[in-house]
């Protein structure tokens, strides 16, 4: 399944547990020697919500949240009949998220709106070595060049840089940001440009996966950062354009993300 090209291999674990999913992600996510994906996601039973999501990056590390992934988990949960109606709840390591479904003509889930919760803006809670209630446009030196960064945690730590995503060397810079000692848990980095009225263009370097076609929490972080820097109107929907398509972000106080959820194929794998 994928959300705007951000593809993961999804496992229905509601009836059967998978041991050592970290190793499974390393094995199957490889583009040349596995099925290929940005990682794997497990849909598991939950005592607190309709289901629980566990997400593992291509390097085997577990992520706390995945915006594109949670939309696909919601679709899987609804299309397989584990929930009825047009809403569900998903437990993540970043808390319980509420989802609303939008259906296609075939009755299957086509798009999902996710209540992502309020952004965490405190420097230490990103986490980072920056202090203060917010980190907005603060200088960060990378390879002897200074970048103005805005930090937002949307379940995952994000570092937003307002720079032309078409010209940035994301392979080089993304890795430098990810492993900078300022970020003890590593960081996802978004390179963002304002391209219109409440419209952004973004490329993303995800910790543990590298550049991906899209990042849901990253798009949310980019929209919040744009508001904090006075570049977008908080009272209106913000369109974030990614390599894989568009996400619609609303930021009244909490953050809402709406985007597609697409099934590519189903199959079985021998473990």
C-alpha cells in the first residue's frame, strides 16, 4: 500500500503475531532483494483503540508515527471489516489517532482525514539541544553553512528548512541533518518553498529511510512551520505538494491531515 508514493508492506496481525519485525523490515524493504518499500507496517490488536499500528523503517528502526502509513492502516482496517462506519481509532507510539474515511464508488476507502493532534514545539521535547518554548528560524550550522531551522514534533521529530527543494542536495544534506548531534534521536528534515497562496512544495529526508515520495507527519510539520514563520494563513487549509502528490493540512489548534490511501497488491510471503 502507499500514500502518495510513500510505500510500506502491510501485515494483518490482528489474528497472528509476527516475531522480530525489525529483521523482517530489513529483509523485505530492500528494493533489489526484497519486495521493496520504505519499511513495513503491522496492524495489530489494541486494548485502547480499533487497532494498533507498528511501523519499522527500512533500516529496521521503529518509528513512533507515520502519517501516510496510518491512513493506509485505517483503510486496511475498514476494508477488511474490522471496523464499520466512516471512522476508526488507531493506537500508535505517539498516542491514539482518530480517522475519518472517504469512500470511492466501489465502497472501499479512498482517502482518510487524520486528527494528528497538537504539534510539540518545545526545543527539548523535539527532542533537540535547542531550548525555549519554540524553535523558529534558529541558526544551525551544517558543514560550515548556516541554515535557519524551525523544529516541530508531530509524533516524529522534524526539522523544517525553507529552501528551494528543487536545488538542494537532499542526499548529502538530509543525512547531515539526520545525524547532527543537535538531534539525539535523529531527525526528519523537510526542505520547503512557498509556491502560492497557502501552498507549499516540499521534499523530505526521513530518518532511517532516506528521501521518500511523501511524508505525512513531515507535511504537517511543514505547514505548522510555515504558519509559525508567517508564510501561511492559519485560518485556511494549506496544500503541501510532495513528489508523490498533495496533502491537505488544517491547523486551527490541532493538526488535521487529509490524503489518499492506495492498495497496490496483496500476497503472501514465507517467513
